[in-house]
């Protein structure tokens, strides 16, 4: 049994998927892997996600210590930026492998479709 932030997971893989699983968390991490982005920049990169879902996923990633949320209040309008924490940066190879596998799978399926 693995414990992380008060939650229990039956194995290490379920812990990882508990933190980054779901439709949007990995997408968020993919876009933050090389840069810091503002909320609206993330929203533009993911046009099919609802604002509520994006906000909830960002909040969950922040609570788990995967991303950092920085609010600039010095002058209006309010500016909020998101970046990976040190823990979040350790997920870059995992997220990149997931992305690479997706590209590979699409290419393989295209090759199979053309052979038929």
C-alpha cells in the first residue's frame, strides 16, 4: 500500500495514475513541460475543455504539488501563471513517453489502414 497526501493507493502505478490520470491532467502537464503559461494560454491550447474542468484540474495538480500557481496582483488585470514544480518536472519523461506513444500509435494505425 502506498500513501501520498493522505490518500492510499494499492500500487505505485495507481498512485501515478491518481495524480496524472484523467483526460486533462496529462494534457496540462504536456503543455507546461517546457514553459510557464497563463490560464488563458492553457485554455487556448485546449479549446474543448470547459473552464470549470480546467480550473478543477489545475487546482488538483496544485494541491498534489505537481504545478505551481503564481498570482501577480501588482497591477490590474490579475495575472495568474502556472508552471511545473520540482516534483512536476520529474514527470516530464513520463508525459513525453505518453505523447511519443500516441504519435507512434497514430502512425502505426495509418500504416495498417493503407495496407488493407
